[in-house]
C-alpha cells in the first residue's frame, strides 16, 4: 500500500487561520516533512476565484516542491483540466516532469464549482465528456512525438509539445466521484481510477463496477489501477477521533462540502447548503473514518484487499502515520 498526503492547497479557513503570505511556504515545508515521514506521494489540488487562497496552478507548486525533495512522488489531486485547453495542461505536466526528475503523476478531475466554470467560460454540463477527451489528448501528447485528435469537444492535427517528459508513460488517474457512474467513465477509456471519499461499502460497489466496465470496454481488468481518498481521524479512542472529525466538519467541511455543489441528489443535481440530516451529506460524514491506530490499520488492509494500491490521507496526523501505520505496510 502506498500512502499519499492530501495537502490542503493553502485554503485558509476558520479551523486553520494563517496569513495568506505564509501559506505557500507552509505547503512547501509540508512536502519536505511528508518525505521525511516516509509518505510515497504529496498532492496539490486546484481551485479558482476563491477568497481563501486555494491553489490555482498545482503543477507550478509541485515544481517548487520538487526543488526541496528528492524521491517523493508529486501528484496533482485534482488538476481541473476541464477549465482550459488540455494542451496547456499537457505542456505544464511535461515541464514539471522534467523539473522534478520524472516524479510527476497526474490526477485529473472534472471540477464541480459553478463559479469556476462560469469564470473560465466553459459549460459545466459537458465536464464529464470533456474530461474523458482531455485525458485521451494528454495521454497522446505525452507519449507520442506528434499527435492528432478528433473529438466532439477538442480537435488537433499533427501537433507536438516541448519539452518532452522524462517518464514514458506519465502516470495518470481519473480523479474523483463517489458513485459507479464515474467509475464507468474512467473504465471506458482504460484510465486508472482515484476514488473520492466514500464509505467502504460504497467502494466495494465502485471497484466492482470499475473492473466490470474495463472488461466490457476491451481492457484488461488486471491492468486498471485504483487509489482512494480517505479522510481518517486517529485517536486513543473512537470518541476522541470523532471529536476531531466533528471539529473539521464545523470549521472546514461545512463550507467546502455543502456550499459549492459538491454533493448530489438522487437525480444527479448539485446540492447547495443541504440540511445536515440530508442523506447525501450524511453519506459524506460516514465516509470520514474515525478510529484507533489498530482500527485504522485494519481499515486500510480492507481497502488493499479490494485492489486499492494507494490511500490519500489528510496532512494533520502525518507523524502518527509515520510512526505507527505506514511501517505496518512496508
């Protein structure tokens, strides 16, 4: 099992107030500490037009992290390539791969915040189809000296990019989603799938769907790789871990999960400020795992048995993972 850190993207919130001027410095220091703790990957997210210093260009930040680390994998999680031309994402990825000595992995996501789509001038309703096309284009451009592509949303004829990435291929992940619908989209094109926060029972269904759809699309199911975001809170008791979870629910998730349309209703429509007892919000709360060290180790082993090879965890308890959890899997 690999362990990746879901670095916070510098979002300043009520539970983690800091000066905006120091937020990038703290993020870089987090990369150094994650490598020292034995984590396999360090991630950078992406958001735009926000008041609280969300990172807009993850590959630039990861390039800076590459300068102060030597072996940890540097991962976009998620890079929202539905908000701009995929060739720009491709060129940025190739440049960052060269600067990092071949340590870049691409987690690519659809995005969900209406403000971002409106601000960038792209239709939110076509995001799923555009992500699939964009990932095909990026895969082509990073692996072939010259490429052409003819799709519904993007068309290119005999193009090349420079610089060329050091890796061949560059590791790519279809990122996000908590239902079998997204798993089907990832599998159709044979992409690796990085599951968003979801309870274990939901992950069982998602993994089953992903493997089945890979086979239906003519891909070898054994070649499809799986990772998962998993917000985990560790305490000396379950109740202590739940207190940590409840703090972050109030101070961070209450805004970032409820306010921007991340959650969906049964018809697939985004929810804005759903009630705290709404089933979609309660399902998200259930996805936040609370337990002791021993319980967390067992939970991660269950994910490994599903074929999930990497777990992405919050940065707040890196020291506990380094001392008590990661060694159990190495």
